[in-house]
């Protein structure tokens, strides 16, 4: 397997951490890590050669001559800070398992080339919560020795806190595979998943939205883990703006669906609060009703 | 495998993909294979490039991805007839270009159908996109639209042009326009337009009368449909007058024609 990445410059890094994100539900991880990159003023230093993994997005021709092709970008950035950071942002996730594995290995090849020993990924956790509730962050390490550390992060829970899950779960795509491959290479890895209300995660096509409220939670947890201060003012403003749109959409739902969804305001994982969390059966029913509502295109415009 | 003695010297490579508008690429290659008595040369194994969790069934028949090279003795031509890979496109295209390199190919020609808002009674036109200005110059005498300015969704042929340019292999993608209501069926006029170009470009001297018969048969069939279905006739007339169709009208036309034309 040949090298499928390019390094434009070789930053001097000391014991850096890698933070990686790709598009996903609500773009929670991508928003958070991109915000971090911009906030820190991280500099680009390399990229995965995307043509090995992705079909091009666009082609351009001029006077009948091929000019170029655009591919989904997969870029590396670095920032020297209290903790040196390497940031990876991918514009797309491949669909095929072997390609996912190959990209994960390429990202970690670069990370290890710069002496990285720890990796963070960020994404979404679809949860039975209400959009007015502050999303928590599910922290999933790839080694038992990291468990106590992540429990100390701000506003985080671990899988075993999620009642019926008994510490089990599944992290799809590169957020999970990267940390699996990291474990194989004996690198520390922690996945931070910001909660997104299940009904928002299941909004159909045209109503799909990003969910910066969860990105903010992820950033707060990440800042704690990295021991760096992140000003979350701008992402909070974005989250407030999206919340107003969600409120408008919520208000247009039929009252019986809203009443069902309102129950989610009282859901707590560790200690259920009255009137009690919704059942799996109710969850299915709500999702079906929300989906039906959007299919009909009632009220909302 | 091809015997060393009968290897073509600096041949041209002609490529056709499926799926394709009107399946022009494969139909043209099938015609070439049959009329030039092409021989199978090699193939690319599907593993890693195609989803192999099952097989597709179309028109009651099991389909399986295929990616085969053929060559024509004495004509300096290699053909590549392939399904479009679903995964690792760049690696796949480089396998194709490895073969091109191995045989010291002079140039790559891809053939494809360009689904267009046009009437079947109109003349088929061909558009070409090049990865190399010299190749463009060399085809200036042919009846090709050669000055396309375009930015948008790419095709597998466009990706091949780009990959070929990275390896300094000259390539051109040739597109023939196809009435949108023939996109899922066949368009012998489009096939003939492409084959006429290849006939001339590579001095193939192929007899295309078989296609004339197919064109005549399809024209008669379309005439009959228009006589029996005034809505179809009205839509096609609008296309002939360049008035265009709404999305709904275009959908209806496709639906009606698909009942008769396969």
C-alpha cells in the first residue's frame, strides 16, 4: 500500500494530539473541530490525496479542454499551543469498509509521523432528549485506562451510564474505525459524541439541519480534555439561531406529536425523573409520526 | 492472454461504460467487436471495485459486473468494455491505464451517451472533451463540437481523462446526444453517429447497413406511436419546435415511450 497523502511542510511538534472529524448526523463533530481549527488559527500542512478514495465532485472544461477536477478535501492542520495539536478535517466519508480502513490508516500514518500518541474523534449520538435540553457528550475511549479520565470531562457520560446499554454500543464510520485502528497501533483514542434529539436526527432530506448546540458541548468536553481554553461564544450564537428555527418547526407540528415529544424534556439516563422516560414503543411511534408529518409537508414551509 | 506476435503496435484504446445513456458505449463496442472480430485480451477482476454481496437481475437475467479488454488484429485497436466501478475508481482507472501503457497506447477514446432534451427526429450531434490540446487539433476535421465550457457533475469518462492526463496519456471523451426518452432504451441513430466517426477516424470500413435497418424500424415504430397517441405527438412536436417541455410533460413522454421502446 503506497503512501496516499502529501505533507507540504513539516511543523515542529511536541507530543501532539490528533483531533479528527468528518461529516455526519447534524455535522456535530465537523462543526466542532472546524470551529476549533478556525478559533486557534491552525495552519494547513498536508492532505490525504482524495482521488484514491473518492469520486470527484466536479469537473471543469474550457474550450473543450479538461481543466481540472474537484474532490472532497481531507486536510491536516497544526497548531502549537499549550498542547500541540494536529487537526484533520474530512469533507466526506467513504462508504466502503476497506476504504474507511485505508483512510483511517493514512490519517494515523501522518499523526504518528509527527509523534502523536493520542487521537480524538467527534460526532453525534442520537438520543431520546429534547432540543431545549443541553446535550451531553458520550465519551468512548479505546482503552480501559482512559475511562476514569473521560468521566472527569465536563458534561460527559460513558456508555455504562446509559441504563439499558450496559456499556455497549456501536460507533459507525471513521469516528469509530479510526479509534479502533489507533488501538491496534497502541495509540490512545477518545471519541466524543454530542447528543442530538432523535427527532431532529431523523428529519427527512430537505429538513436536515446541523446541530451546533451539540457541537458546543463537544467543544467544551474537548477543551477540558486538551486543557485548552476555547471561546465558544460564536458557536453558541449559531446554536441559538438554529434553535429558533427548530422551535419554529416544532411549533408547526400537530399538538399530539408535540405532547409526545415534550415527554423527552424529562428523560434522564442515570436517574429517570418523573413522569419517566419514554418507552421504546413510544419512541418508535413518535419517529413514525414525525416522519409522516414531513412526508405530508403539513404547515411547515 | 494475447500472444506477443499478434500484439498491436501503439494502438488506440476505445472505452465504453455501463450504465450509460442509451447504453451507447456498450452497444458501440459490441458492434465493433462483432464486425471486426475482436478477440478477448484480458480483464479486470471485479473484487474490490464492485459490490459483490449479490447480483442484479434485469429483464429476467442475472447481471454481473464485467471489465474486459479486446483487441482487433490488423486494426491497431484495443477495446475496453466495462461496468462502472462502484468503489476505488482511481485505482480501477489506473488498472485500465496500466494496460494502455503496457501496449504503448497512442490515445484513449471514450464513448458515451449524453441524455438531452431533444426530439428523436433531430440529427445526433457529438461533443468531445480532451485532456490534451494536440489531440484536439488532430480531430479538428471531424464533425465534433469541441469547445465545450462546462463545470458540473463529472462522469467516469471525465475521471479517466483526468487520470490519463496524470500519466501523460492523451485522451478524449466523445459524447453523442440522445433524446431523453430513449435514455433507458436504445438509440440506433446515436450508435450510428458514433460508429460513423470511428469508421472514418480509424479507417475501419465497417458496413453500417444493419444500423440503418434498426433506425428505419424505430422511426416507423415512433411514427405509429405518434399517430395513436396524440399526447406523445404533441410533446414531440413541441421538442421539434424547440419549445421545450415541463418536467411533468417530459415524465409523461418517458412513461408513454417506455411502454413501446426497449
